C-alpha cells in the first residue's frame, strides 16, 4: 500500500490556503476538531467528512484532485481503490 496518513497530510498541505482554511473551519464547526485530525487518526472517514463539510459534488472534486496528486507523487492507484481507502477502516490494518 503506497497510500499513507503522511501522504494524505502532504496532499492537504499542498492545497491552496483558502481551501485548507475552508476545510479547517468547517471541520472545527461540524466535527469539533480540525480536518487534518481526520486524515491522521481516522483516514477511512476522509470521504465521509468531506461530504459532510463541502457536499458530495465538491468531495468528488477533491477526490479527483487527490487521485491526480497521488499519481504525480509516486502512489499509483485506481480511483475505486482510493475511494476504498478513504471509506473502509479495514484496509488501514
């Protein structure tokens, strides 16, 4: 498995400041903690959290951005596998 919590955090850090700001404060409001905590402590909840914070369409856009970023940074996987990692606890061991 090439997808790690560290890579998720690196992707989050690579996003434009305004998008990180939006995710951070929506997460603080809706979940009670910053979005990067989801990435580090519960990465299998990433997609669910994105849908809750920015809606399904925007979550799909972010998923596409993550998919491209991962492939450009040496972690090749298909979109279905990526979605599985962001929605299924068991794949994280």
